[in-house]
């Protein structure tokens, strides 16, 4: 892995360097987040001001409205949360944090991004085909998704399925790399319980992804066949069953929540330990609760289908498993909160994001209990209560924790510090507006507002002024929040070139990525490191310094 | 909370609302405990010059209690939530009482068709009354609905009943309701069903026995005249 000269194309576009691939994923994910945000802007404006000519978009037709909500969901989960949380951070952090020069399979890694890029181009292209983009909700339930006469998107539907299937292929290849690298390439001395939590969690997420995605890939292929060659896997007219697809989808769909949640929780663990100068409270409990959550997550999928026409007795089983999953998750959140006890807490921008994650995710967690309890879900299913609930989980996951990660590792990635004042302004506007968007939606859902409706004028009980005002308020908060992202983008790109030089270890952190220059050179470590201790030895009583890097031999103790 | 905006118009609406309130009380108790502790710790342990953080591994018994006791209490709470949820669910969806009447509800892109039994009270006879986007029922009667779909998935949702059930093509799904107050309310389609999903609305008319008998007479007349 000696340094050698490469042209721009080979270095930045055709690279096998895990850091460059991470950047490719990160920037693609950021671009897709802007697309997903714009879609949200368009349909929220339609909800607040039905039928008006929306600036930058125009009048939203019912078909376009469906395409907007469908692709907002699809893009935010598969082309923002997955590439940024799992692929970008997994690629960037795993080799640096376990102390090796690159991924185990660098070319597979490059292929993973290339397939991902193709999938992103396909999903974007689907907006411009005759009939427009797919509008059958991100869950793509058949027969709506399989039959062009029903969906009226003869090209949009197959392109959507194709894009999603390719995206899964990309992440399978990425996952193989993450697991093998973390298992086989750890620095000498780094035992299982010395691995930083974020690495553990990305590996667990990859395992969950691999365990759950098979049925969905099968489902996606069957869907594609039903669409294109007229098979009848999900067509009741020829003996198929539409509910089968729902099982395949949610068997993947629910573990998927934890696939993106775990890396986010990992980021939070790294950030709160560094900025409270504390050892992580009960490392093993954190790890075991994550494994328990992962295992349980395979047995909860049908809580999405309580009222879908499954045998009602089945709902009782899935209520039990679903409510039980609150136990490891609550335990983990308690442990994180306990980590703050006795700390020396510095409210830097990354720390604010990490703490906001915990505060907001707690609300997402408790509102999930209403939906996991079958008797209450009969009413809440497919209302805005569900929507607000999962945005209180997904927004902290895909946005808040990502901002924590980007602001935390930015100095490592680009060698310069981001501006703290701009960072805090951006933080407060984003978090306050986020609550302003989704708290009213809980209320609207509680009052019976159902999802994916482009205009509530047909429903007298939902068309009142009080409810419309809440919709307008939520939309206003969204517009302000989206505008505030300009602050972040400016800070990001300005700091990349003009920020204060960061040095190797600006946060005085322990993990191995902070022992190499910022940004790390090709091959990462001049000399491959040896690991002497766990990652969270902050404020150790035997040391004057309040941190103790993992690669510092014990004999150098002061 | 819900009934301030939506009446409880079915026998089980109050059960569902009470379950929601119970879960709300339990989970928000824990929510505010956790948030309170969280913000307290952030303010209490802000960095102060010259004060080093404590070195705590998480194996200390007296500290572990702060995690393990709430943890056990949450398991207890979960058990009660599960019992409540299953009891309500079994009543609403699993154990169907014998019906006084049966109606057929058919979803299709993008309208609801309702087939009511006519004056004889029996479905699938000559005097059935078929309507589009309006369902007429009598208060105080146990109804079974037979839910079907002609094309894609739909979901038969009556918010004042707190009832929701997907319609699946190729299946006939049976459920029940009994209205306890009269009035006119929304019926929604709560499952994405294509570009007209947002306009797939219907109204339910819950009528007194007299009103309902009169409606049946009126609707039956043109039919009788045609014979």
C-alpha cells in the first residue's frame, strides 16, 4: 500500500481506498438527502396550501403527490440512511478504528459503491419516465405495485423495484466487507470487548441486514416478474397471495429499522464518552442489549400487519414480541444516560447532536408502544400518529446522529475543524423545527388523520380549520428547517478549505483513528498499531491526562 | 384526548381509547422520568475547570441499580400493557359476537360499495340495497361486515368506531361492530390504493330503528315499483 501517484479519475472515482469510497457514499447520501428534503417540501406545501402553485414545483396532482411521498420514504431510508450511516461510516471508520490499512475486499467495496450509484440514478430517473415515478407507497404492496392498470405508472413501478433491488445488492457487498474486516483485521491486542461500540454496531447491523434481506430480494424479484412478465405470485386472480409480499417485505422491513438504528446508537456512544470524558457505562450490557434487540427484531414484523388480514390470533403473538423489544432498547438508553453520571460534559456541536438523539429518540420509542399493542393499533394504524412515531425514530437516526457523526469526525476526514457557532445555530434551528413539524402530526393522527392523502377536503371530520392550522404550522417548520440546512452546507464546505487546522486528535479521544494524521494518508497507519486497552478509558484515576489512547503502551503511564 | 375530536360511536371505542390512555400514562411516566434524569445529569455534570470526570465502569452495584431497577419495573409495565392490548384485540377482532345483521363492504378504485340487507334483514336476497359511498346502519344492532376488494388493497376505516380493517382482493374478511350513538361520520380508505386514494371517502349514517326502517322503505320502493 505504498503511496503512489494517481490521476484524478483513479484517485477519486475509481478508487479502492475505503476512505474515498466512504466519501463517495457520504456525498451521494447528502445529495439524495437534499432530493428527499425537496420532495417533503413539495408534498407538505400541498398539504398546507392544497391546490396552490408551489414555488419551485408547481401544482401537485394526486398522482404526483403519491409519487412524492413514496419516493421521499424510499430515498430517505435506502439512499440516505443506509449509505450514510452504514456504508459511509462503516467504510470510513472500521479500518481506522480497528487499526488496519483498508477493507479486506477493496475491489468488492468499489463495486458496492458503483452498483449503489447505478441504483441511485435509476430511482432519480424514474421521475422522468412516461407515467411518472412509482406512487404506491414505500412499502409497494401488490396488487397496486404489480399492475400498471391500477398504479398508472407502467415504467415507474418496475424502475422502483429494480433500484431497490440493486441497492440491496450494493449493501450486501458492503456488509461482507464490514463483517470480515472487523473480524479478521483488528490490530494485535484488540480483543472483542476492546472494539469501539460503533464498529460493533455497524457489524451487527450488517449481520441483521444479511439475515433479513434475502426474503425481500426474493419478494422484489417476484414483484418484478409479476409486473413485467405477468406471473401471479401476488395476484389472487391466478392463485397468488398479496399478503405473502407483506410478510416478505416486513420480515426485512422491521430488522431494517435496527440496521440503521444500531450505527446511530454507536455514533452516540462514541460522542458521549468523548465529550463527557467518561468510560461507557457497562460496555457489555450495551453490546448484549444490542444483540438481544437484533435477535428479537426478527420476530416482530407482523406488527405492521395487525389489520392487514392476517389471522387475528397471530396478532397476539406479535404484540408480545413487539412490546418485549422495548426492554433491551430501554435498557440501552438508560445505560447511555447513566454514562453521563459523574462526567465532565462539554456541549460541543457533536455532543449536542448526540444528546438530542437520545432526547428525541426516547419519544420515538415510547410512542412505538402504542403501535405495538394490537388493541391500540386497530385505531392508530395508518394514521399520522404512526408517521410522527417513525419520524421520531428515523429523523434522530438518519439526520441527528449523522450530524453528530459528521461534526465529530469532520476534523479527521478533512483535517480542519468546523465552525462551532455556525454548528450550534444550525443545531438549534434544526432540532426545534423538527419538533415543530412532528409534534402537531401526533395530534393530527390522534384525531384520525390518515396517511397519504393529498387533500383532506373529502373528509369532513378532518377538514376543520383547527386541523388545517396544525398542518400549516408543520409545513412552516419544515420550510425553516430545510432553509437552515444551508448553514450546515456552508459550514461544511467553508471549513473544508478554510477551517482551523485540526491536528491528529482535536477531541483528545482514545480510539485508533485519532492516532493518525488528519486526513489519514492512503494506507492509514505509517506503522500498524498495537492495541493495549478498551476504547473508553477516559479520566482513569492513575493518569494525569483524562484520556488514554488505545495504542499507548502501559509502560508510558504517567 | 381522542373523544374531544371524535365521538366514541361503537361499543368498543371506549375500550380502545382507555387502552390508549393507559399506555399513555405508563409510557409517558417513564418518558418523563428518563428525560428528567437525562437533563438533570447534563446540568449537574457540566465541565468545570479543574474537576475531572469520575472513572465508572458500570460494574458498581450501587450504580447499576439505577439501571436494573427501572429495567425490572418496565418488564412489569410491559406485562400489563400486553394484557390490556390482547384483551381489547380479542374483543374487537378475534371473538365475533353473533350478528343481528350483515352488510357487505366492497372496496374498489376509488369508491366504497355497500350492500345492505333489505326489509327481510338477510343479505343476498332480492331486496338487498346497494349504495355507493354511503353506509346506513341501525344503532344498537350487532353488525357483521364482509369486507372485499375488487382490485387492490383498501382499508375500511371508521374513526368514530376506532375500527380499521384492510380489504384484500380474493378474500372475504369478516368483522363486527355495534354502534351506540346515532349520527353521520367519515369512512376512510386507510391503505394506499392509487391516485384516487385521497378521494376515497364515504359516509356512515347511524340511524335510530325508525329512521333506518324508513330509509329501507324509501330505497326499497323504486325497486318494488319496478317489479
